């Protein structure tokens, strides 16, 4: 199998563009500068394929990091693109349950498919700080999902400035530590 190589098309102060030609499709990465930052698009184009992922960046240094990451990541297959396109069309059913709550911080677990591996932590203060940790596959419905989460948790109505941080994970494991039964000391007292 021949490795496709990235070819730089444009590199000026407002636009950076790369292309990679493959047997099934062509992949284009393009970054454009606007007044409020940079918009980066990774497009898959070919026979029956027209799929795009959109990213944003605030500084040129951030653009360089995103472009480097996008060029190094594994390209999607034709079947993955079709699955993602179907997934994006669905309206997500979000299940939420509280993990814990303290004075100004609360943690909520959320799920799309009854697996509560994703969570959101909300910190209340002068500004609302929202940290969201979710499965990488959910990035394709991120906008719909966050709107639904904010609505369910009542965050969208908050008068605060919101600082939002999103983190993705691609792999999850579950493990349990099992101890020796002799390590457990149980004592019953009856009065």
C-alpha cells in the first residue's frame, strides 16, 4: 500500500492549504483567517463522498498545531465517513445523571447509549467554567450534544460568561482491584 503524501497548495498570511490524493478520494485541509480568528476545514471529496470537519483557532501558533495534527492523524475510510454522516443526522437522546455536588462545583455523567463514560464538570464563580470529557466519536455531533446538555442542566440560561473546555478520549478501559479477603476486618457490635 502506497502512503499518500501531503502537498502544500497555498501558504500566505490569510490562507494555508494542503491536499492529499488517494485512490478513493482526495483530502483537503484549508485554514482561512477571519477577523475573529482562524477557521480550519478538513474535506474528503470523491465519488459519492463530500464530508467536512471544521475546527477553529485563535492564533497562528494554534493554527500550526491543528494543521500538524490533522496531517498526522489517520484519514477516515469510506465506510467511516458514511457511518459518521448517518450519525450526524440523528437527534441525540442524552441521558444525564448527577455524579456529585459540592458548594460551587458539580459533576454530571452523560450518555448517548446507556454507557455513562462521558462527564461534564461545572464550576460556578465569577464566570462559569465548564469542562466536558467525552468519547472522540461524539465530536461529530458536538454542537447538537452541547446544546442539549446545556439545556438539560440549565446552563444556557446563565447570565455568566462561560469558559468551555472540551476533552476527547478514544479508548476506555474498566478495571477493578481485587484484594485478598484476609485483608478485610469486619466487626459487628450489638448492644
